[in-house]
C-alpha cells in the first residue's frame, strides 16, 4: 500500500450507470468538486499499524530475539512488552484498509490501468528493499539463521517467493503475497465497468469461497485456499464494504455484508489466536478480538464521513513513509539493534533504531520511490 492509494478519492459517481445513480440518489454523495479529497485519517491509521508491527518485532516477541538483544524483551521492556506483543495485529488493520483503498483506487479504471497502478505503487520501493535486505544479510549477518541463497534473493524480486518456495529476504514480505492474491482476484470485478452491484456481489461470493476453502477434509482445489485465505479474505471484504458505505452511504445490504465479514473474521481470528498461543505468544483471545473490532469501528467512523474535518497535513507526509518503513524495518532494524545495543542500552537502542528507520524510509520515498515511479510511468 502506498500513500497515494489511500488518500486519493475519485469523483463521487464516476463509472456509475444513470439508473444506478438514480437508484442510490438518496445516499450521501462524496464531495462533488473535481479536486480529490485527502483521507488524512486513513493515513494516520496506517502509521499506527506500521509502528505497531515495528514494536511487535522489536519488543513484543519473547522467543526468537536472543541473538539480537541477548535477552528476552519481556524483561528488557517490561511495561512496553505487554502492549507490543499485540502489535502483530497491525497487519489486520492494514488488510482492512487495503480492501477500502483498492476498491477506491480501482473505481473507474480498466484492468490494465489497475495493474499498472498496482505495479507502480508496489515494486520500486520493494525492489530497493530486497537489495538492502541482501546487503544486510551479507554484511551484518544473523549468525543464528541461514543466509538466503542467491537464487532465493533473485526470486524475491518477483514477489512470488511464496508459491515458488523461496525464502523471504525480509520476513515481513509474507503479507505482500496475500495482497497480490487480493489484487488478482479483484480483477474479476473490473472485467466490466465497476459498479456498486458488481462489487457487492463480489464481496459475498469471495466470502463464501473462503468459507468453503476452510472445510475439513479440503475441497480438492488448493487454488481456493491460495486466493481466498482464512481471515485475510474477510478483512479485505470488510474494507470493501466500508468503502461502499463511504461512497454510497450505509444501507441494510452493506450492514449485512460488513456484519457477515466480521462474523467470519472473528471465527478465523479466534482459531489463529489459539494456534499462536500454542506457539508461546501468550495473548488474550478476547482482547485480540476487541482490538481488531476496534479497527472496524475506527474505519467505520471514516466511512460515515465523521472524520472528514481531520485535515492534519503532516499525516500525509507520515503516511508516505509507511510502505518503505514496513519493507525496511525488520532485517535492517535487527542489524541496527545488534550494532547499537552494546553501546547504548535497550531503550536508547530502540529509540535510535526507530528514528534511523524513519529517516531512511523518508529518503527511500523521496529519492527512490518517487523518481522511480515518474521514470516508469513515462515508459509503461
């Protein structure tokens, strides 16, 4: 996800058939001026999600960090740890926002335009992060883990390392494959001009497929579990429902879609919590459910236009750093921690590492991402 995807809103009824506009004329419309509005509140939520994931990796995992801190972060950061251990659920917030944003950015576009936009948003910063990740593994290695092979590193450039059974150069890349699957599935909506009904039917159909794919004994179609994965599908559909509420206003059909996706999500979430707790994460399932439900409520506030007056422009700048920060923070951050901890101590190292990563993320956005997108746009 990138900042431009989140904040750009197309004209209110673009690509809608006249009869559909008449049908939903009673719903609140988006601002009718041609200049795009900017969803600063979504930018702010993305920043929160990114920082939550960062803190989870650095101060919320108590079983795989001895080589980096040399001590369990449960004891290094006793107050912070009990909050940071829930930071991994920032990914669930990202997925809900992604459903909202992809629906927003696809409106009025052809499949080719949609693919081009996704490519330009994802790959320039991603390719740079792969290069950085490889250099980190080679120059500041983690002695406890195997360095990715040259073949695995090259495979990572495709972003298809999951189906090709290659090792992630950066652990956080696992979410990008889920995002790619979402984009590929959403292309079915764009076969014909996008509309309220097409998106609404797609939401229910994709939810149903995700439920069928989870049935015991399997369906005999592994492709279903690839493109309709547990929990992530329900989260994406929730974001889609919230965008439809934002664009057309709430009605019973959309409340049912949102409620249905939440019910399926909560079932998947509880199963996921039980599995991770067996792996030693020690997190309260009910607190997890309350946390993810709060994400729904926060984005619902935005969907109902209750946050339209939030216009803190610095949020758009902060939002621009989210994608580079997510790509860079894990392996590079651990390398910085291993380098600084012996000199600065725990809290100073955590603060310095976060600050360095934020500065590097801004540099990547300003001097890698933006120039690369401009160059590629002229040639694609």
